[in-house]
C-alpha cells in the first residue's frame, strides 16, 4: 500500500503538498537534475530516479515527506516515470534500483548500460507512440489527461515490467536489435571512432546511420561529430551536444556549452559547398545539433574533406576544454 498518489502537474494542485520529480513543476520537495532544480544536497544524484531512490532508503523518509500527498511532474519520460514509481512504491523500487537507474540512463542520456534497462526505456517510450497501446498519445486531445493516463498505466505496469523486461518485446524488438548491431559495428571497427577526451569530442565516421544510443554509448563524450561517408567524395556532417552538458550532474564537473554562432559562421565560410549551409539549434536545448543541411533542413552532401571539418570543430572546442591541462 502507498500513501502517495501521482497527479500530473496542473494549477489546481497545492504545491505545498507535492513532491515534484524530474522536471521543474512546483513542489515543496523537488527531486530533479534539470537546470534550475531545487533538490536538497543530501538527495542529489545524476538522475531524478536516483534521487527518488535516496529518499526511499532515507531513515527519516516519513519526516521528509510529512504533509506531502502527491507526486507530480510536468512532462513524460522514462526518468520521470521511474522517479514517480520509486516515490510511490519505495520498497519495490529499492529491490529493482539498479534496473530503474539503467532505464533512466537509457532514457535521459541515451546510453546502454544493461539490456533490461534499455528494454524498459524502449517499452515506456513506445507506450506513448504505438497505436495498439491503450494510452498512445494520439488517443487523447487534452495534454493533462494524456499524461495522467500514461503515468497511471506505467505505474500499474512497472511490477510486471521489472519482473519481465520482455513483457512488450513486440514493441521494441527491432529497435533493440538495431542498437546491439550498431554497438557491435562500433566495437569491432566497422565504423571509425576517434576520441579527443581533453575537449570532450568524439568523431564517428561510417557509411550508414547508426542508432543514437549505440553512438552515445561508444563515444561517451558530450560533443559528437558524425561523418556519413557518401559517394564521389561527398559526406554528410552532424555535430551533436548530448544531455550530459544540460543536466545538473553530481558525478562530473559541469560541462561548458560554448556559444557556437562563431563556429557556424566559420564552417559556412570555410566548409560549405553548393546545395546546403551550416545551421545550428539553440544551445539551451537539451540536445542541440549543428549540421550541414539543405533547404528542407535535411542533411545535405558536402564536398569538404572530413579532416578539414574536424580541424575547424576541434579548434573551436579548445576554447572550452573538459579535462584540465596535463590530465
């Protein structure tokens, strides 16, 4: 039995009776790694799920939650769902703590740590997308009702899903297989992976699209340049920043995001060819990208040699190194 209930954030809730998990919804207690979070130092963790697990195992849990009746969040994702579950069902969550953390890592950082974690993340993601899901997003017109239904369904499903991560294998089997194949591609050298740890940059060269989870896992850096090798000396380029530099992390120094407007200008001056231009997302986005695209915002072939693009990008990021000199 539990004394807490989940209510998706809305203005009718009394924030003083809420524990706000993962996002930035009002609450007397906030457990979040989002920018601007209000998480007490004692509960800090890289993941909101980890924070909820810390509360679950706290000897003074009842005192910490005194007067709180409601768990709330202002968005849907795997870390949010796992956090809510850990708050409402602490004993069961602690039993499966490592699996919940692995699922949250897959969801928020796009990294593969355990098969069970990735399967749970894929299941929760597909829960909102597949039309055969009873709580698919396209079955609701109201955002609040949509998210409430999805959290209710997920919370009911968690015990069975933790006991059997393959519960909805038909929802994710193909994507899970693709992640594993692409991890093998990167591990066995069928794709080229070069790391520049001092500037937190990886460069991946391949002749096909690789799943982002496989790329993030193999690269293990925040800045990732992907070079898609094409025909006749043409290549496609995309530079991504991951959420590692967006979330408030406890386990590593805060990564610095540079205003990459000068980099866009330099690339358009020195590494642009006919049929496209370099454009970039706002660096305040959780995982922005900078890429060479056509008028339809699709990746466009570029005749500039990879060595030149890599040199320009690496030189730019030397302004914001990740590791101190000499390490």
